[in-house]
C-alpha cells in the first residue's frame, strides 16, 4: 500500500511539474485611456476557459505606445501580441515583426461574425492577413448646439462655412476684453494629423504618398489651415501642443465650439453636455466638394517572436468574438467589429452613430507605406507645431512631408 501511495505521489508531482512546464504566458500590450478598464475581467474569463494560458496584459500610455513598441522589437523584448493600427503595419512588416494569421482566421469559428469587408480593409500590402480587427470608428465634427443656436449658425458643410462659423464662435463672452471662446479645438500635438488632413488633404491631388505636396494648391491649403491659428486666431493659443485630453476637455468646458473626434468620445460628451452637443460629417474642403476623414482602426496582432503563437492567437481571437468584443468596446467607446454585437448596439446615441455612418463614403486610411509611421509619430507633429508657431513656413512644412514620402 505504501509503495502504491508513494508511486501515486510521484506521479502526481510529475503531473504538476508537467502542467507547470506546459503553461504558457502571453504578454499583451494595449492602450486604454478610459479608466473604466474591463481588461482584468476579460483576462479572468479567458484564463478560466484556457487554464494552460496566462495573460500578462499591460496598458501602455498612448503618447509613447509606438516608441515603446518599436524599441521593444529592436531590443528583442517584444510582447507576444498587441493592439496595433494600420499606419504602423508597413513599418512592423519591414521589421519582420508580424506573424501571418490567414490560416488561423480560416479555421476560426468567429470569422463569419466579423462585419463584411473589415478584413479586407485590414489586409497587408501583400494581401496577407496580419491584423485581426477589434474596433473601428470614423472621425466627424462635434459642435456645441447651444453656441450655434445662440449665434444663429448651422453646422458647416464646406471649409469656407467652417471658417466663417469658427470666426463667429471666437469671442469674448464675459465682456472683460479677453477672448474666452474659440471656434475650433485643433489638435496640434501627436495624433492631430487627422484634423490637418481633413482641412488640407482634399486639395492635394494624388494624396500623401502619390501627390505633389509642394504644388501651389497644396501649399495654399496648408497656409489656409495655418492662418486659422495665426491670423484668424480661431484655435486656442495652446493648440500647437494640444492633444486628445485638451481638445475634448476644452470642448466640454466651452472653450471651443467645434472639434474633430469620433464616437468614442460621445458618451462622455453627452454626460457633460446633454443635448448641447451634436455631430455631423466633417466639412468638404476640396475644390469640387471633396471631403476626407479618417477611418479609425484598431486591430490585434501576433508577433513573429512570440514563443507560443497559438496561445497568442487564442487570446486575440477571444477579444474579437461576440460579447467579449462588445465588453472590450464598452471601455474604448468605439464600435464593435461583430455582426452579433452590432445588432443590438445601444452604447451610443443615434445622432453620433448617424454621423459615423454618413461619413463612411469618404472615410479613408493613411497610406500603406513605411513612411506613414514616421509621418504620424515624428514628422507631422514636429513640423505642424513649428509651422503654427512660425518657426517654419507652410511651404517648408509641406516640403518636409514631401521629402518623407518621396524618399521611399
């Protein structure tokens, strides 16, 4: 009997060691600005269903997210999986950092629940699938209905109407001789390229990577945008350095009458302002009524350096499925990528969903080019800030962007 118990104990110990040895850890990077973060509950749910896999989820600040990610990849310390945006895909592919997931998607039960066409939007330049979409938005124009009603304004549909409204909204409301309300909250810091592209890109024939950004029309369009700050003074003085928190906070507080963002901010807007806020598609700024707005993507990727790619795939596909994806997007405030989740979507008020849907016909993504990552993270923020403050001209700014895309 003692021999039997001893053997059983040895076997149990061996099984415990084997189980421990076979347990896999998936290091996952993500970025949530919202403090109401569901990641802990999602991790707990996943680990309960997959007892051999442990998820180490790290919330990395957005302002340093890609700097940290690229540094980690070069240093051989990349996470196993992460949230990623389309602008970064060419750079990540150039670095050899992404694992193709076509075969994984093909055998995944959740693939038919994804919104039609969304995998195509996220496909790599070689046609392979490296990204699994997890949420999406389209940028539109927020406006203060109370301010517009007070001044008898209607939401602008063209850039000239936009400028006219912004000038009228910029005023001294207290009578102390100081401007205390500005027409538009412009995001001059990192991430504000979408504001600039809306106002400028429709007049750049051929776009960022295929056009001539130093042509007279393109330079004039950029000068018009710079003049909104320097001459018309319809942006707050802090605009050259303003980021997400500043433009949203300023809008809620009545510092600005308009700004550009997406549906992810709508619930917070309504909580602060009620029916004093609404949204419409961005103004059309092209000579023939062309408009441009950003299709805001967020996807998940498995990195080629991951020790257990199957475990990493199980985790990211879990986040893109049904109720898990809805819970994920309750925190981000963006839209689910699933048909099942969309059917009963009630996380945003209808006017903001309508503004999103009505913007889809002219929504676009940034060029699938290695230069785009540098454009977003380095060249645009620094050149825009310098142009707004007068350190360089609008033409010199366009030359810097032309040099970036023309150097490929």
